[in-house]
């Protein structure tokens, strides 16, 4: 067994389904992803959700590519400000456009002079996160395909969130959304 | 000495450019440039919205929660905060010397953290600029481009990062929010099975680390003249060294050297940090500006991190990294290397050092010992200092008689580098932007300078779909003259300008 082999942690075959919830537990509604994982872990303790691996992290990172290996399905779970519904399940391939469910006002670009022709932007870059050490699930999907071939079925469970203050508890709305999203996820897993 | 570009004489007469936020750094950074009518840069500032609320957040909490709690300070370097807090807690519980097993398990965890952090930064964040050039097309100058053109390099980056994460998982008990380090020691040793797991890949990790150093040497030497000059700033350096003056990341004394390499203080007790260092507040930044007290704020600012550490140390205790250090210091004929881009080279020497140090520890039987905790008598003050991936990290706590946090002071690595990062962008603004029309490649040169320091802004929040990049050119009356926007999908557009009132509203709040 090697560090780089998938499944080495338990020395058993990789679970076909991975649920990866991410966020900072100390920043209000940003805790939605980890909290959903907590709920599912409690169910695993009593013997439910066999065949499902549960992971939590602060944010998607490049090493999560290796967590995708050998899976049939991966569901990312994240807090989503601006979501009118309690949750939405989004295919990751189109993450960038669909994780802004309430479209932001267009920048002053209706007659924009394009510094760089949009047609020159590779489609896969439209799923890349540009602004920090983190990656988006869509970027992971693209990087996975580049390095390892066709990725498993990837989805993002976006749960409605509204407040991200340090030290804050979940907002009442996020609490309710978490309950609804958890119940739904349990039915489909 | 502070740059003349820190504060312009008549800012109200100048045009303002804002780069907000800076990309491929952790958290939020903003750069403002003030230009005169001829396009000459008169003022350049890096603003960072530092995460100062944390010290308040932990007041009143019991000290024993600290090693776990502080990991939520940052999603990028939680292990550094975990260990710095644990070191401070050692002092709070009256322990000055850990058991051999506890110290070695913590060191292993720390080397794993530095290794994975340096791998992430170089392969994922910095290599696109270095492999393709600062002015390469933005659609290509990223990790996707690296994977397409250099798939083996990209793969090695992923696996090096993964290996470091495995070291962390094994030593801290969990992939994240680990609890391995506790006040007075650790709560688990490394089992024989775990040791064998890490041993199986360490040879490969070492080979990749050596290849990474060879790659950065090749890239640097190919652009030697330009890289030596780019964002180069003569500064003091601060870092830990061990008793023999060797590179030290976990435990040691503070050494400060001036820009010529002369030692300012050496083997200083970390508990004296508040006497040796001061922090200046400037009205235009939320982040403080630390300086060496004896030199004052104008001359006492310093650099921390890989470049400072490699410049400051006399030797590295592992052979491969030491050989690379000797090649590195030859760059400046034994004087401190001051080129910001040489930080990448220094960072990879440290990556190699960490791989060697991990290999050594894995062969040390004490790593699997049974004496994990030392006990002592409760004290009211604890100061934990270590070398985090980005530089010297200070955690200082004071508790009341019930063990509750009464006072906390954290000086994170990025704060230590505040002034030198500002000086670097001023050098770039002066040499490369002065008098030119704004373009994305020019904008990126500022960002390349900042990224060399790998600033981490201690914020793990990552709301979906936020943080575009925008660069605005505003005239002295607040009218927006020009705007570039880089969206989250990577597209870069030049936009119609909104009205002047909009621009004034936007910049009225930026505090500069």
C-alpha cells in the first residue's frame, strides 16, 4: 500500500460514492458543508449509508483529485449565497455559470471592448477559480480529465446561505436549508 | 529605508488605479497606484484586509481549546497555527521540554505541512508565471496550461502536496481539524504501519523535490538578469536558527540580519519578541507594519519566509538541501539574495529539506515511543513561535487563574512581510508600469511580485462565485477613465465606464 494509492487509508476498496463538504466551521453559514457531513456521519455510526465515504475540508484543493479516483459519483457540498431555493444540485461541468443562481448584474460590458477575444478563452477555464489557493469543483473536474481521464459523475449540492461572520452560528435560514438539503440527500444516496 | 513611493505629496492631484483583489493569493488583497498626468507612478500601496477579529474571537475560551480552535484561522496553513498555539500552550502548562517522541511527532507534522504548502505554491500558483512568462496569455498562464504542456510536473505537484497531507493526517489524527498536538505534548505517536506507509513513498518524494529544485534553477538562470532585478528590495531578514546557526523551522532562537548580512541580533529568546520587534500602524492599511525596534520603523522593516531563512542560516543540516543552499548563496557572492523571485528557489530548497528531514525522522525509533505528554505547573503567559511556510509566526497568549484566554496577540507571517511586499510592488511599479497604458500583463507583474511572498490572508471563507478582479483608472476628480475586469471564468474585458459618481462611491470607502 502506498500513500498515493486511493483507498489506502482504510486498506479497502474505495467507496463508490464520495460526499465532500467544505467550508470554515467558524464562519457562520460557511459551515453548511461540514455540518451536512457531520449529520451524515452520525447516520453512518448507526450503520446507514454503506458505500458512501464522507470527507470535509476548508476548501477544494488540488490533492482532492486523488479522492476522485475510483469513484462512481462525487457530490461536493458548499454554502451558496444568493440562492433563492433552499438548495440546488448542479452538475459540476457547468459549475461556474450555475453556481450564480441569481445572476449578478452584468458589468458595464454590453458594448465592451474585449481585451482578449472570449473565443480564445478555453472553455475549460470557465470552471477555474482564479483568486486564491483553492480550486472550484469544476476546475477539479477539468484537471482530473487532463491527468487521469474521464472523471466520475460530479455534482455540487449548493445550500442557500447568507451570513459569513467569524464566530457566528448558522443563520436561521441556513439552518432550515441544511435540514431540507440533508433530508433530500439522504433519499438519493 | 522606505521607498519614496509610499506616500505621494499631493494625492488629490493624481489618478488612482486599483487592482482589487489580487489573484492567486489567499484571501483579499488590493493594490492602489496613483499616477500623474504623464502616467508616472507617484504612489503604490498594497492593502490587505487582515483577519484581526480572531484574537477577539478566542478571548474567554479555555486555553486547552487553542490548538484546535486556531486551525480555523486559515484554511491554507491550519497546521502552522495548530503547532504555534500548542507551543504557546506548552508554556502555559509549565512545560519547557517535550518528550523526545512528542517533539519528533510534532516536527514530522510541521515538515509535512511546509512540504505540502511549498508544493502547492510552486506547482499550482507560481509555476504558470515562471514556465510561460509574466506576459503569456491569461487563458494559458494557469495550472491548466501547466497540465497541458508539462503534465508530469503538474502530476508531481499534486502528489507532493498529497504526501504532505498524508504526513499531517498520520501525525494529527485527521486530514483537517486534527488534534495531534496538545498542551505538553502529542496525543498519539506514529505506529509502525503508519511509518511504513510514509516510507514507501519518501524516496519518490525526495526525487521529485530534487527535480523541483533543478527546475527552478534552470528557470531562474535562463532569465537571470531580469529575475535578479524584478521586485528586488534590499531588506533586513528575520528567521529562526538553531543553536549552531542551522536552518530551523520548528524550534530555535531569532536571528535578524541587515541587508548586507551583518547580524543584528542572534539566538534571541522568542519570549522577548515584543521587546525586539514593534508594529507600526499606518492610516491607509488594516494590517500592521512590524519592524526591528532598535532600528525604528523607517530602517527596521524586514523580510521573513523562505528567502529570509535561506539567507540567514549558516548551514542546512541535511546534505541535499545544503548542497543546493551553497549554489543559491553563490547567486550574490555570499551576500544576502534580495531578488523577490529568488524566493521561489529558496522555497524549493526548503521543500527538499523537509523531504530529507521527514526521511530521517521515519528512521528514528523515538517517533513510535510511548511517552507523549509532559506535565508542569500552570503559568499565565505562553509564546509559541515557529517558521510557518510563509515565515515567522508568533502566537502569544495570556490566561487568567481559570485558564481562560485573557489576551491574545498573533503576528502572522504575511504581516511580517507587509512592508517588504509593499516595497516590491513599488519597485515593479517604478520600473515596469511607469508611463505605460494599463494592460493585463502589466497588471500581472504587480501580482507576480506579490505572489513571490505567497501571502496568506488568513481567511478560509470561499463563497461561491465571488472575487472577480478589477483594475480601474480614475482621474483626480473621481471619474473613471478606464476599467478592466477579469471574471471568475477567466475572461478579461475592457468595459464602458460608469459615471463619475459611481467611481467616487466606490473609492470613497477604500481608505487610501
